[in-house]
C-alpha cells in the first residue's frame, strides 16, 4: 500500500489497485475531491467583466496590456529534444504561421492573441483548441474542467455541451493557491476597491439624475392624514423628479415649509482624491504603473515604461510561450526588437556599437545592420585596433614588419 493510501486511510478494493495508485500524483484523489469534480469561475468572471465594461481605469489598463502584449511575436527556434510534447511531427514553418500570422481561417493573429490575453487578465485562464491544423480560442468563462480521482484532468467541456480531451486543449493559467486547475484573475485582489469605485460612480449618477436635489423634509404645523401625505408625496415626485420630465414649482399652503435635509458640498461629491487612490490600487493589482496613464509629462515615464514591460508584459508572453513549447515541442523566444521601451537609448546604442566596431568585433556594416541602417560598400572588413596593430615602422611595439624581398631589399644606412 502506498504511503498516501495509509495517510488517507484508504484500502485498495481489488488486486492490483495499489499498483495503479502508485502511478498517480499522491495528492490527486484528495485534490479532486476538494475541487468537486467540475470547475468553473463564471460568477466571478461576470463581476470582473462588468468592471472592465463600466470602470474607465480597468478598461484602459486591461486594453493597454492586451495591446502591448499582443504585438510581441514569437521567434520559433529549434525543436526541443527530450521533451514529451503532445503534438508530434509539427513543422517549424507551420508553427511560425500559427503563432505569428494566421492561427485559424477566421482570425488574424492580433485578434486571436487579444482574445487570449483578455481572458488571462479577467478570468485567469486561457483555453485554446488545436484541431490538428489550426488554433481556436475558447472563451474561458464558458469552459469547465472535469476531474476525477484517477486522472489529473478528465476532460474540458465548453458551454456544457462540447467535450475536449486534454490532448486537444492548451491551458494557460495564472497563479492560484486554491486550485491547481484554474488560475486566479489579476483583478481579484482589487475587487473590493473596484466595488467601492463603482459605488462612487453610481452615487454621482443617481445624485444628478435626481436633479442634484438632496433629501428634503416637508414640514407642516398641522397634522396631516395619510391620504393627504400620500397625495402630496405623489405631487412632489411627479413635479420635481427630472425623470418625469417636469420641473414646475410646488405650491405650498397651510404653513407648509421645505427644509434641506443635508447641506451638500459639491466639491466633496467629486470624490477626486478617493477615486485617484482607488485607481492606483487597481493599477498596481493588474501591473500597470499609474504614471503611464497620467497625461502629464514626467521624467520618470521612460524607466516606468521599461519596468512595465519587464514585470508585466514579458511574463505574460513567456507564460504563453512555455505552454506552446510543451504542446508543440519547439523552443520559443519573445521578439522584442520592435519594442522601443526595451531598447537602449539611441546615444548609448550608438556608443555600444561604435565600441564593437573600433575593437574589431563587428564590421561597420554589421553594426549598421544592427541599427537597421543600409550597408555601405567597402565597410565589410573589421578594423584592426591601433593598440593591436601598433606602428608599422616599429615591430617591437606590435607593428607588422615590412616584407623583405629581393626586389625590395632593406635600405642601407
């Protein structure tokens, strides 16, 4: 009996069952029981999608990450040896076409990758179906994962009707402490902050929908019957509520007075400071430096932009790349040559290549090609540094001795 069977107090029911358990992940039966056999995050995702559609800062931050990450292509390298990849006999050119040009007949690669990265940010998961020839995005909110005690994942089910085997699905997920099957959305730590921000927005909307009128108290020196109170309340709502389209003054008689229930400071209703603080919390949770969404000119913009790519964009691309590597069996690297934030400053870049040319490591044309400049005839030979060549007249200092021939004997002194 395996040690985990003894730990869980489980006895094998049939002969040979113990050997089967030995092949499994020791914690698998326990995990499958905890997960309940079927996993989805539909309710949670609906909340995050609502925040994405209704809160400007969430929409802007998600779109920024999606646009920047989707523009980074994969450099397909050599086939990995010793990897037990799922897809066999995949050609390098075919994989490059799928990942960088045309994943399927219905989408360009930009739209395809935007769908994937949006799901990763909002749902915490990416599901891609490979039919043997093309890649198709499956909306993560409609995918459930079915598990059992004997297998890691039994099957993937789309919209409770279409079933896929684990060998047909590329599953990319965010980190999670609670589930080994599904990732946690990056927005989850900021969910309460998003709720608070949404409440502020709704309060402002409702206040102005009510004609910017605060709560009022109608005072009368006389005791009014419930019938009269109801009739006056209906008249007030019908005539003063801008939703009804009327703004006629209300005639008060019998000593009736109108008193403001609250003294409203319109500056306080702006919530600008509170909104700014909450927006920063949301941006930090999703991985966007707040300064990048500030329209002002700031000297720290460039280093923050570089940090944003290093800490947010590249980890997303690499996470996707590792999943594709395992599935297809080819080495993948992100191509960041067209990302200005990850390139050195122009002056530093020029000095760097000038040093390589002057030390003879690169030819001038190789340096020009690296800088994406046209080559020049006659610049294809490496330079010989002066401290290496020395003086031709003094070989003792490293110079090249002149060749002595019969036609050109050394000069006599």
